[in-house]
C-alpha cells in the first residue's frame, strides 16, 4: 500500500507541471529544493544535535557552483557533486570543535561558526561579491534542452530530489541510521557498547551538509544570482520551523512540515509584514501543544482508529 501511494505521488509530480501555471511550477521547484534541505537537516536531529548553521552549508554549495561556473566555465554536471563535497568538507571542519558540546552549546556554537563563514562572503568582494553577492551564474545546458524554462528545470530538480530522498531514506533504515537513533536514545549506553559517538555525530553532520550543498547548487542555478542574505539566520529559522511543525520522529515529518508551511506561506503572501509574526506564533504553538509535530498527530489518529477497529471486532455478533 505504501509503495502504491509512493508511485501515485511520483506520477502526480511528473504530470503536475502540465496542469499548473508557470508561477506555481517555480513554487514547486523551490518546494523540492526545500525538501532536500529539510530532510538532510533531520539527519542531524536523528543523533540528537540541532544546528543553526545548516542553511550556511546550502550557501557553501551555492557559492561553490557559482565560482566554478562563472570564473572557470565549469558546467553544472561537473559542479553539482563538487558543491556537495565542498559543503561536506566545510561541515566536517565546523563540527570538529563542536563535538565537545551538546544541546544548547552545540546549537549556539554552530550558529557562531556558520555566521563566521557567511561573513566571509560579506567581507570579500572578490571572489564572493561582498554584500551584493554574485550575479550572472550561467544556466544549465544539456543539448537542446533549455533549463532556463521552468518546466525542464522542474524535472531536473525532481530527479535530484527523488535521488536525495531515496539515499536519505536508505540511511534512515540502515544500520547507521539505527546507531544514530541509539545515540539519541542513550548516549552513555551507546559508548558502553563500543559505539564511537563522536565519529557518528561528525558523520551525520557532514553527510547532512553534503545534501544541503546539493540543494544550494540547484538553487543557485535557478536564481542565477546569490547573496549572503539568502543564507542568514532568518532563513535558518524558517527551516527550523518546517522541521518542528512536521516533526523529526520519522523520515516523513520534515516533508509534511515543508508542505504545510509553504502552503501557509503562500496563502499569507499578501500579509508579508505579518508573516514572521504568524510563523513565530505557529512555532510557539507546536513547541508547547504539539512538540512531536504533525507526524505525531497523525500517529495518534492512526492509533485511535486501530483501537476503534479492535473494539468493533471484539464485540460479539448479535
């Protein structure tokens, strides 16, 4: 049943651009890029760490592909993996001093190191363009396909989104994923049975940064321009809200959160000045009343239906 639902969802995404306007195709492109970003962020939370620098690793991927494409003439196909690997390498360098911290210390320390990286982009006009960022990032080329158009780029992002989601899902189900969850459940016990906690925490952080870098590459080539404001703490807060609203207990939580919050964001677009207040209120409501996110509400609803079904089956027939 799950696989049939997944196939139906994939078919819907494949056909969708032919039934909606170009504006909504652009929204769906952004939605899929955000899916990669949010799902990769969940990998960090699986081990119990919460970072405020994840959006910066998206920026590392974006700036890497922009520099290689604009100054060296590298094609997208040669920079996409390099952008991800550059983000992973920077993520490994960032997490190394953070391994001595946990909880709030990790949270604030990651913000400080991420902001340090972002300020490098702000201060150095060459090659990063300073506060104005970089413009004129070349569009993607592949034969006669014009990826400047929204629909071809939609399918390109769709392919990368599916690939990233499959890999992240397999990691979640793998032995490594179970080890990460065991560390979150009881770090001291994990150490006692021989798990190298520091290594797994660093690996989760670096791998999540890799996928954030992929999202950054896709974003940079779609926008054609990037600047440091695209990757500041305000944007990071929105990412945290997506994940909190959806939940991090299952792989599907962040996907639910991104979908719901982007719909709310689009609906509230006429009230642009009030959106930060709206999102902040939503965050407070979920942290206080539904800390497990919407996925927890769905699980409770399923449990309730199962209890009602069991109660109905246990009643004797008249």
